[in-house]
């Protein structure tokens, strides 16, 4: 049975809710829909140190076949499939622990970047089927989202884990941008629909492995 770890983030800064936290809650309520998968959800604190500890512990204990993490990109109305985690923390925003980082390497012995190891087509095809606009991104920022992706990829290499790691940035909910002209955001129901379609694909793959 394929083991899937899904992660989202707590609200941060001026954002009073985080759609990825709501997504984790919704998927957690629906796990019986995927009997071919063992699914764990985790809502990670939006803070450098706490995030690093939480994701390492989850990978070490659960040892998932797939880690798929979600983060909020408030400035975009398009889903972004991240392809790279880079070895740098560099953001003006402070985290939820009150810490800011500038030009700080995440892993002193790590390479400048890692490619995400979860094949992008496993994410893009379900998004296409759900009619949700998306694009490929090669820069996940210098804040906690990139930090989590790089830490997970580096930890998998160091521990010789076979976990495939991927990251999706999602737009804010429609209600979060309702007063901003030209913005549309993404309805939570559509985000749940897209994530469910991705999990359906993982389940079909698991079934094929045992056919």
C-alpha cells in the first residue's frame, strides 16, 4: 500500500487563514475514499526551525513513498508546480516565531539546489482534468515553502529514503482577494477537487503495481 504524506501550513503574517491548512483538514476527513493509499496529513508551523523539525520527524517516522506539500502564494491566481528547492533562506517577512533570515544557507554541506523528485506530470495531468490553471515554477521563493522543500529533499538524500518529494503553491481563496480588483483566487472546493484527483492518480498507480 502506497504511503502518502500531505502537508500544509499554518496562517502567517497578515493572512488570517491559510487555504493549505483547510485543505489538509478536508482531505483528512475524506481518507476513506482512497483505500489503496495510506494517507497522513500534517499542518506545519510557518517558522523555519519548527518547519524543519516537523518535516524531518514526519519523514523519519512515516517514511512515505510520496511527500506532496502545499503552500500559499498570495500574489498569484495560478497554481504553481515547483521544480526546484534552493539552498537559501532569504526573505523580508518574519516567520511565526519572529525570525527573519537573509542570505542564509539551509544546509552548509548541501548542494545549491535539488530538483523536486515527484514527477510533475503526476500533478499536472489531474490539474488539467479538473480545469485548474497551472504553470511550472523554478523558484519557490526564499521563505518557509522553499525551506520545507529543500529540507525534505536533502533529508531524503542523507537518509537514503526513496520518498518522492513535490511542492505545489496555491493561490489565496477567492474570499481573501474579493476586494482586490482583477484578482479571483481559487475556491476551496476546487482546490479539494484538484487534490483529490491527484490522490486518485496515486491510488491508480498503487493498484497497477499490484495488478
